[in-house]
C-alpha cells in the first residue's frame, strides 16, 4: 500500500481580527468585514447580525464563540469565488531534495498563475477538489492515483485522483482535497513531507461538477508504503509517471496491465481516444483520452487534469491531438455554457 502525509494550511490573508467586548474593536471588525465582503461580492453574508448582537452579549467568551466561524465562512467564500487562495511558500530545502529536472517542473507549477473565476454562479453542492500528489522516483515525477471501488454508485472501477465534493467543514479547496485524501487513502492531514505548490484552474466534469485541482509534492516517498485504501471507496492505490500523460510511449517500461483485459480492452498499445457528443452537456463534443497504466485506465476528467498539470510542469505540449474539432477548451467557456443552460431550464 501507499501513504502520504498532508500539509498544514496557511490561514488566508485579511482574516478578520480577534474580537473582544471593546466597542472600538467591534467597529474595526465591522470595517475589515465590510472591505472583504465588498472584495468578494458576497450578497448573502449574514455576519452583520452576529457583529451587532455582540454588543449585547454579556461575556467576552460568548462573543468569541459566536464569531469564531466567520473567518472560516469568508475563507470558503473566497475559495468558491474569485479571490486567490493563500498557498504557503515552499522552503528552498524542499526543492533541493529533487533532481534538477523535477525541481524545474515544481518551480513552474509554483510560478503558474491560474485564471480566477467566480464560482458563486455554481451551486455549492456542485463544487469539489482533488489532490494531485507528486513525488520523485528515479529522477522522474510520478503521481498518486486510485481505482474507485466497484461498489460505488458513480464511476465504479474507474481511475481517480483523491478528492470529492466540498464539505461544510472545509474552509477552502485545499482543505477539501487533503480531507478527501485522508478519508480515501489515509493521507495524514499534517506532515512536514508534503507541500502544496499550486491550485489550478477548475475543470467541469461531464456531470457538471466543478473540480479544483490542488497540486502538492511529497519529499519522503517511503511514506507511500503507509497508505491504506478505504475499502468502501478505493479498490487499489497506484502511481504513474506524470510525463507519460504528454507522451504515452514513456509508460512502456511500466508494469502495465495486460491488453485485452477489463483494465485495457482497447486495440492500441498505450493510448486510446474517442470523440463523443455528451448529452448532459447539450451534445457538446468531448475528446476522451485513455492511458494504459498498472491498474485501471487513466481517462476522462482525471486524464484532463493530469494532462494540464504535466503541460505546466514540463512546459510542453502533448504528442497527440489534445482536443476534438469544435470542443470547448477552457473552463470559462464551459462554465458559461453550463450556467446559461441551467438558467434556461
């Protein structure tokens, strides 16, 4: 089995200052709250009632207990809308543990500036995140993957990145990704060996789930041996070379599943693709990429996310045609279509 620890999250900037019963501090909290609220254009925040009632509370403890949830609320609103998440800087000593090639890949991911989008136009129940956990083996970056349990209602037996939908306890997408990784494969929530390096532009699944990829690096690969699949959700845990998502021929040296089996029923040796009209997306054309692996095929949304991650990391394009003719290529394009379609029904 494999294992990987998580990383402690840095609190977001502009977090509202601590409140005491002092009226001056109450006014300062109102001012900061107002500035943040204007910045992220929240129309339904109900913190005014909490702050106003604070002046009537009898003890400082009651005030703090009541207001304790406000920073978390702002943080998830920021993650759900347009404001950039605060990502802790990666210490130089962390980068020094990687080869020069892998270090350059990680630095490109750190430097990448994803375009921000207002996700408030999508239902909260349609928001999710996945963890793209990278580590180095034999000088090459590899990514942690899972095969979903065949007993699951959705996507049974398919390859996935650890992740899932936003929970009410999550303050941002980074927390969502790490929480889900902990639940699915036992990834510890705090570790000095895992570092968040990037939050990429969201993707929209064929079921209109808005998925935000969180990219992290692991500096102690031996910790992978401690991972344990949650049987109710995960069939198995495996890894794959990241660069092979750009050039499938690079996976030829991997211990691949046999051809002609359930895990690779296609005629092609390493890579298969097909263009399909998707009814759930108004018959929008979509190119499905499938990569042969040591377990289940890497395909669909998981493949799309890893292709994008690899393109950024290696500053290179795919050796195969990436999109179908007429396929919408950006999150902004697809998001607008989904929102407009929902408004018409």
